[in-house]
């Protein structure tokens, strides 16, 4: 995924609480805030988690421990028909629809029925190699979150993706994955089709664990575009990531942080989302071209603020210019201080009053 501008993915996730009406409102908020993409999550709880699985600590903190992870996720499902409705509403609001698949059925539905343009690989699926291979074989660009991973795990995931994108016919194996990864063709297809997202999978993530410098590490290690999937509080981290050259910013948002649900508390409210995107665009513009030349807006100020040679006291015709009778002051026009040493020792061809510009 390549763009001249940072692509902002407004992550609605499951903050619709299982309500398509609330999901529609989230699309409206994302569109009005100026996001490029609004993203949901498509899954079937029965395909995602065993019925006895416990919830994560942050989920227990936010919604209690009265039900299992399966029961929680079951309440957050949307039907395929409702996803059709969401896709159409995105079209109507001129914002791109995207959803993360968490199982085979959801993947096929999103690609073949909803015609998504990208496949978002969530952090929890990066080591699910059979599913990762199926995602890669769809032939679409992939946005790969890297929460909870090491560089070696990311490299293996990219090897699986390269094998899948190249549609290799050999039997899937680590050896064949790595052969695809190290090939020139494999590297080229990864550069063309994969964006990595640095991510710390905690909700909210402590600021001292965000580790934004990993963005540079990922770029240097894999020569791929790198973005940020951010779970920190507020908008400072995405703005800083923009200055580091990220190509994608993904951020959770909600209609109301006080709504019941696992992710609302670590999400931006509508005003914060809008402010974040405004700041990202401002930082994006401020990065500039990198050449140190005068900006057009400052050219008019050069003559005003730069100093010129002037008489520091009255000078009579024929008198020599010295350090005692010449100084540098702002005047708006005149001789550059660069000529100072040429003027010193020469004589005045006319009388000069104090503060008169030396000619």
C-alpha cells in the first residue's frame, strides 16, 4: 500500500457492540473526521475461539468477567447481510470500507463478496501460518500488524506471504517459504504488496512500551513500508509516528468511551479522531522536501531582518572606515556585512550621518 499521503485507518473494530445502526454511525464519524478508510472486524465466534477460553486482562477490566471470550465475541458479531449494508454506506459516504478477517469463511466473504482492496492481517494471526498463506494467495496487498512478535517471527510470516503471493506450487514448508522469501521475485512482490504495522498489543498501551523507534527498525530490516497500529491513549503517538515517516496510521475510535465493550476505553472519541487527522495532515505538510532553501513565504522577510553596513557615528568625507565608525543594523536595504572587511581601511567618498547606510 503506497501513497503520497499518510493513509488513516479509523478502526471501528467491534465498537458497534453488535449493532449495525451503531456501526453506521461509526462510518459517519470516520467520514466526517477525514479518515481514508474505516475498518471493522469480520468473524464467527465459533470459528475464532473455543467456548471455554478466558478473556484478556484488559477485556476483564473493561467489561468484567461474567462471561467467556466466546460469549463476549458472539455478542459482537455482525451478519454478512449487515456487512453488505456497511459497505454500501461507506460508498455513500465516500470512505473506503475494510474489515479484518479472522477465519476462512470471513476471508472468502470479504474478498469475493465485498471486494475489499486490501487484506488486514491482525497481530493474533501472524503466526497462524495456514491462514496467513490463504490470505496471501488471495493476491491482494496485505497490511500486516506485528504486535507481540519478534523480528524472526515477522521474517517467517513474510516468507509465508511471499510464497503465497507468488502462488508457488511446491508443498508448503519452511524451506520453500524461505526460498520464496530470499528470491529476487519474492522480495519484489513483498515490496509491492506488503505494509508492516508496528503495534504493541495492549489496550491501552503504556507510553514507555510504545517503542516508536521500532518503525525505523522494521523499515531497515525488511525494506518495506511501515505504519503504526496504535493503542496508546490520546493522539500524540500517531502524530509522532507521522514525523517518523509512517505510511499508515490505524487508530481505534468510538462514539462514546463510556459505552460497554472491550475496546471503547482505549479508543478516541469523535472529536479526538478529527483532531488527530487534522494534526497528521499538518505534520505531513510540515515535513516538506528536505532541501534547506528559503521558503517562499520567508523571502519577503530577508531584507527586513538581515543587517547591513551603517555608520555608527558621523563620518566626514575622506575619513577612513574603521571598526569604531561602522556597525551592522537592520535597514531594509544596503550593503551586506560580508563586505565589512573590504570596507574597513577604505575612505569615505562623502559625508555620512549616524545610522546612514554605507554605500
